[in-house]
C-alpha cells in the first residue's frame, strides 16, 4: 500500500542536505542487492545514509521527502 496514493503528506526530512555540496544516490550492493538511499558529499565522497530501500515505493518515498526528480544508483 503506497502512502502517497492515499493523499497523505510526505514525512518531514530527517536530514537536511545541501544540494550544492551533496548529491542524492542509492547505494546498491552487487552481492546482496541491498539498497540504501542517502547523500554523498561531492568533495570528500562521504556518504550519509538516510533510509533502506526495499522496493519502488521506498524509492518514491525518498524522492518525495527530499523533493527530488531523480536519484542515481551507485554500486
């Protein structure tokens, strides 16, 4: 059941990211397939994990919470 199809508002962001210094990505494990959404610092490469992605609904939720149009996947 998708929460956004029910007309509910997106939850408040748990992390305040800086679009000029960070980029949203989904880190995916080649071995296990586990996916984690978060933000990667453009200069240092440091990754800040925000949420586990278990499917398309979780990815859409992440994008809606942070008002994103697209998210790159990184292996």
